[in-house]
C-alpha cells in the first residue's frame, strides 16, 4: 500500500491502458496524497518512444520552481513531494541515451491538485521536429478560417468557408473545437460545440488569445462581402462566445485581411523580480493593403 503526506503519485496510462494502481498494490488515502493518472496520447503513424531511454517528468508550478524527476522509460509510477496547488501543469519529455537530447515531448493543460479524488491528466506525446498526421477529421472542411491554440490544449477553429473560392467564398462554416490529444472534433465526439449565432460567421478575420481563457475575434467579411462589425470574445472555460460592446464605435474601423498583434507594456520592474512586473494587454491592428 502506498501512503504518504503531501506527496503526489503519478501513474502512467500508456496507449489507454492502466499500468498503475492495479490489484491491491495501491490504495488511495484521501487527504494525505494526490493521485494523478497520466493518459498519454500518441499520433497514429508515429512511435514517440523509439530511441527514448528515459523520461523527464516535470510538475510546473505557477509561482515556484518546477519539480523534476528523470526515470526509466518503463516506469509506471512516480512520487513527488508537494503540497496542494492550483494551476499546475505536467510536462513529459523523452530523452535519448545521452540523457540530454529531447526526442519526444508533451505538456498538459493546467489542473488543480485535489486531495479528495484522483485526477486524470491528458497530453499529446509526439516526436519533436517531425510532422504527424492526427486522426479524427473536422466537422467541416474549410478555408479562410483561423485556428487558435487554447490554454486548455484544444484548438478553436473559427470562420471560413466550405465552398467557393478565395475571391468568392460561400457556405460559411460554424466554429468547432478540436482536441489534438483525443484527436476528435466537438462535432464528431462527446464534447459540446460552443453555441454561435449564424449572423456572426465571417472570413478574413483575426482570432487572438488575449488572456488565460479568452480569444479576441475581430473583423472579417460575411458571405455578401460586407464588413462584419460584431467583436467577439470566446471564453474557453465556459465554452461560450459573447459580443463586446464596451468600446466607442467611432474609434473602430472594421476591416478584413488585417493582422492583430498582442504585445505587453511592462512597468514597475524592481530588482528583476517576476512578481513585480505588471502587464497590460494591448492590441495593434494593422491593415494589409
């Protein structure tokens, strides 16, 4: 029986098979240990474990140094000494025989340590510097869309057209969420696609991450070639869109074929301490002529 105080036990789920906590070897004791089941997804035509001699597992803590352990590739259980934390991420790296070269890697979205129940953490583990084809097609094939990586590891596919041409697009497509780890779209899997007004469909827009959970969607044109005025914000945590109205329309020029660049304004930097850095999110919209 595994017990302990303020420890996190990580069990590997390789290719969907439990190899941790089987039989009577493991007993979860609420309040004394945190249990993470790590479910590793791999591309269908790629074996990311080829040439990997060891695994480097890192618990990424938001305001402290990372906790790192390097173990044999056959390891199915890892223990870290750690207190309850919010917003933790887990990174897995496959190392070569020299123990330095990173051959494959993957990182989870953030999760919270919970002493009351075990947590399942999923990540896509793939070889570095290689392209890999994923399974699970989208609900709509499209062009002229945006694909924005979300903090939770999924991808927001927004806008675009399913037919026509670049000069005359038609049959505009609704948004969908694709999960690279499970290799499924919300239109083909168990997840719910975000509710969306058809009048907000567009082409030639921008979609930019603006916060830990938000995507800012601006500009573009509709199927009739008219500029789309609604400015949208997608909340990945609530899986919802909402229209922004707290701006002066006299200060906004709606457009298409532009770029939107997020940059930071830094201030109050004292003694080079990270916690003293204040960031204000500002967008610079550039017109392409």
